């Protein structure tokens, strides 16, 4: 498992998020999970083109924020990879 922090500005708020990657796990769990204050907000799975798709959204975040988080994670993973 790899972890990294992600800071996002959304609706005049600064969101401090923690991203956990489980890229080597089986299909029994989502591959990328996003937390705020240890609470799971949203999780993603990469598709065949390395684009993230929502796996779970327990915090019921609005679509605009979910897409913003996915875009930032994809940018970060590209930089790390």
C-alpha cells in the first residue's frame, strides 16, 4: 500500500485528503481510497486506460468534487509513476 496527501481547493475550502493506493490487491476491494480525518470519502478503480472510475462514494460527494479529486489523483500518480 502506498499513501500520499492531496490538498484540493473546492468551494473556497481547502480539503486535506489522504489517498491510499492498493494497486496490487485483488478485485475484492477498491484500488484507491480517499480519506479525510480518517473517514472514507470516495474510492476509485483504474480502468484499462488508467482513468479512474468511482468504486464507492459513501460520503455522497457531488460529482464535480469527485471528478476534481480523480483528476488530481491521476496527475499525482502520473508524476509518481
